[in-house]
C-alpha cells in the first residue's frame, strides 16, 4: 500500500507524511508545476510534477494508483475513478469515499455546477481548521492500521 496525494490544494500533506512514516509506507505527492516547491521531503516521499493543464494531476494519479492504495483527494470525480481501480479514497475533511456515497457526491457536484452556471452565487469553502486537521489525522491512522494489519 502506498498513499497518493492529489497535492495541488491539499492542506494535509504534512499529516499524510507523518502517518506514512509511522507505518513505513511510501507517499506520492502529485502536483502541477505551478505548485513547484523546493521543500525537501523524507526519502519515502516522492514528488511527481505534471503540466498545469486541467485534470493532468488526476490522470497521473490514475496512472500511478494500484489496487489497495489510498488516495487523498478533494476531487469527487477522481475519487470515483480510483474506487473503480480497487483503491481507497479519502477527503481531507476525513471522510472516505465509498461505492455507497460517490453517486450522491457526484450528483451534488453536478447540481452545484448547474446552479453556478445559472448565476447563483455560493460562498467558498470555510477555512480548514486545526480541529479538522486532527480529525483527518485520527481517521487516517485508523484507515492505515486496518489496511496494514
């Protein structure tokens, strides 16, 4: 098992790296060149850069993912695709994408896109809190423990 992070906008990269280190897992951070960083990561963390084109990171995640891997993403479409490959998928808010909830999430995304196209305005997401960060970490530890035991 490896953990692949759709890392362009992920606020939980450091938590993923910490947990992966605790369990001896590899981490792949997939991000566009627009998010290039000179940050040095531990040897078990690989950074994969892709073009800045729309969906380039998603395509690369799909290429690198194997059954049994855990994908961290906030992209419902990508989550749907990796579930079909036998991967687990988790949102940075700490919930798992499942075959039972993905259709509802995709439908909700579609309806929100249609509402925006018709001129309806939505507030952006609330800032990611320290409490949400801790919830994510706890759930990630639980998921990884179950997978490796």
